[in-house]
């Protein structure tokens, strides 16, 4: 296991990152400050490296901030930033047409996920509780592990009608 973190000056050693990721058999992006994680890991060359690894079959996982940055659109809850407003950032792009909310039940974040889905006109949202894991295979939600994962689906062409599937199938 090798760790890629910014140096004290706040910069990533991209040469080291390329070397580590070129040999990776799995990648895990942990939790932390979502805006910082977005800056370091979901932009520029690092983003390209992640996409390349993913396209070459390397499994990529994340929790908290690490999970939020992986879809096309990174939804940052008002509870997860200093400005206390909903933020949208371009994510890594490994998942399409879905928004993810973490700490979903613990933060009572359903209204923020729904607002984000309406704003971005995304019909699927995934709310992941702290003791849960949503597993995606080939960009599709395959199953859940742990406690509760909530799939929020807007009805066809109606962003006021939605269905919530709680728990999902466990494997």
C-alpha cells in the first residue's frame, strides 16, 4: 500500500503519483475536506491518471469526500463546506447521471440531495449512510454493503415525484 498526499506546500508530486498509480491494483480515496480533495484528486493530471486506471480495470473506491468526487458531478452538501451552501464541481467522471450524498441519514441530507438532483436535472441519487457502502460495477449501482444505502429516483419528466429505495440488495 502506498499513499499519495500533498506535500507541506500543498502540491502533489505528480511524478510520484504517476509511478504509484501505474502499479496500482486498487485505489482507495479516503475522507477529508471535500473541496481540497476535489482540487487535488479530481482535476488536471491526477484526474486523468484515475480515469486511465479505471479504464484499465483498476477498482476505485472512496468514502466520504473520496466518494463524492468520483461521479461526473461532485455534489457538496451545505453541511460539508465553510460557506454552508450547496456546491457543484466537475468530478472525476467515473459515474454518469447520478449524484451521491454521503453521511446521508446522519446529516439528514435528503433535501440537499433532492435539491441537487433538481438543479442538475439528474434523475438518480444515491444516499450513503456512514456505515454503508454502495458498490458500482461498470458505472451501475450493483449492490449495497453495511447498513443503509438509499437510491432516490425521480419519476419520468417530473422532478417533484420521486421514489426512495432504502437498503437496496445486500451481497
